[in-house]
């Protein structure tokens, strides 16, 4: 074969390989969507018959910073004020400073305000959380940790797109014992989401 033939062959092979990869990715995407739809179909507010309550507790619906040092909070706000002035000086637009202040204040209000309280019930057939029932069959694994004085239970579903982060009460050992009967322990599960911002603000303000 000549060099030209090899180049043509390589070009055709490359295109075929790309087509195969695209088809595989499309199939995986459809499987993920189907799996998510199946989970959504199973999760509902209906509790199955013959469900037995194993443990019930009431806790806040998400993590937050319960207490702050007022002096540190004032210093933080002053620093943010001067940072806003610097942003305005750099971009020569007041709107950027205003936008910066809005983001900072909204984040502070969200992470410092106490969230609503929700019921969590562990049963023999699944978990009832925020009014929705999650059967054990769609739950994959769990991990427990502690953050800002709260016990936290992280539960992964059979689709990576969904993860439950439940704030626990003082019965964290009992919760872990019940979960181990139905789910595998995965020590690599982390809270994710805005936890980095929460940790940073906690270090600055507590």
C-alpha cells in the first residue's frame, strides 16, 4: 500500500472509530436516563403496606452554621466591603460591586439561617425523608460523618445523579446500625455540593 492509501485508510478507520464511540456514548446516556426515570417512578409519597418504623427523628433539612463570632463576622463584612470597592475600581462599574455584595449577603443569609425541620423515618422497607419514600432497592450505599457539630448521613442511590444528605440526631450509631443491614458502607462518599463554601465560612466566622 502506498502512503496515500495508508492515509485514506487511517482517515476512514478514524471516522469509524468516532462513530462507534458516539454510539456507545449515546447508549450509555439512554441507559442513565432510563435508570433515572425508573428511580423517579419508584420514589413517591406512598408508603408500602406492612411497613414497620425502626427509627424516627426530626432534624434540620440541611447543614448550616449555627453560631458565629460577631467580631469575626464584622471583620468579614468590612473585608468584603473593601473587596467590593476594589472590584468597582478595576471594572469601573458600580453594578459589579452591587452584584458582589448581593452574592456575598445571599450566601451568608442562606448558610447562617436555620433551615426548616424535617422528619426522617427508617423502616424495614426503606427511608421516608421529606415526605418521599425511598425503597431499599433503589438505594446503593451510605456513609456517615460529622460536620459543624451535626451528624450527617450520606446515601447514594442506584443512579449517580441523586444523593441524599440527611442531618442526623444524636442516634448516629443506631442509624448506622440499621443502614448496615440494608446498604453497604462506602467510606468514599462525601457530602459534595456547597460544602467547600460552608467549610470556608465556618473557619472564618466561628
